[in-house]
C-alpha cells in the first residue's frame, strides 16, 4: 500500500480530487467506483470545481456506487442516491444514464444484488475505486466477519454502524438496518483504489488495516493484498500529533 501523509481533511480532499481528476482527464473511458459518507464530501466539492473550471467533457465517465440502504426509495432524502445527486451528479455533466447505485427499494433483493454485480462486470469493471473506512474497519458496508470472497450482497448493519448513521435521521427507528453493498471481492477487482481517512476516530482502523493481520475480522485488511492501493490519510488518522 502506498501511504500519502497529509495535514488535514482539506488536504486529503484536495489530493483525492486531484487523483480522480487526473484519472478522468487521462482516460478515453473510465469507470469510477464512488463512496458516500462524510469523508468524501469535500473531495466531491474540489472535483466539481476542477471539472467545471476546466470544462472537462464527461461523456466518457461511468460511475458505480458502493452501496445503498435497503428500504429507502431513490428519492428519500437520506438515500445514497440523493446524496450523490446533491453532492456530485447534479453539479457536473456526467450523463445521468452513466451513473449507477444499487436499488435499495427493489422488490427482489437477491435479483438486485446479482444484477448489480453483473452490471459492474458489463461496464468492464471499476478502474478507480474511492473508499472511506468505518471505525470498525468496514469498507462499503462489509462489516467485520464478511467473507473476503463476497460479491454484492445484502448486509445486516451492526449496532455501531446503525448508531453512527443515526445522526442523519430523526429517530433511531428510522435508521435502516440493512444495506446492499458491493462485496470485498467486488472491491478487490477494481484496478486501482484510493482510500481516504481523516480524524482520530479512524486511527485504530487505519493502523490495523495497514499493519495488522489480513483477517476477515478487519475487512479493510484485505486491501494489503491489492497491488494498487493509495491511502490518503491525515495526521490525526495516522496519530502523528
Ligand atoms: C459509504 C461507505 C462506508 C463509509 C464509512 C465511513 O459509501 O461505503 O463504508 O465509507 O462508513 O463513513 P464516513 O466517511 O461517514 O466516516
């Protein structure tokens, strides 16, 4: 794993945006794997600015998101569909029919997960995958104990994750308890991966991911087996004072 040390959240966001921008502008066709959550928010801001200021043509860009909550319609304000529209898709000219997220409101979830996995394959796989990390070492919604060979699947969220997400909902009962998530093998199929981490609450997970055993108890540790991972982490996430 390549580690890029940065000062703070702002610098992490700028560096990650620059990496995505370079990938977009140097490719004839590109499939981006995208993440939601707090970590990439400012990265999207920087990326939107870079793309718009440079009037970059985006007709060659395709995106697939890591995950979506089960039970939320695409137009629910807390759905990842809405997050992506608000923070990225509505602000740039990527053709809307090139952007994909799992359908958490699908009637048949088993069909949905299989179709999502097939879609990624048909797009030719992910060229650059953006990741954040959970305090418990999860990536996408692959919680501790998820099989390393998992493909896109339905996940029961842990209490930690449900509690972490509660800040976005009025009551704990409204917080979804399941999600559709790319699996760990789906993520490992990406040609290159950028993991972003900011803040001391991520420090234990980042240390274990980079230095600990590769074990299903820490899903992100599987990234040690990928040949092209860049970790962009700030001083707090690296416990550098
Ligand atoms: C989001 C995702 C999650 C988050 C992780 C960290 O698409 O896949 O794994 O990256 O939960 O969340 P934040 O960035 O909110 O700390």
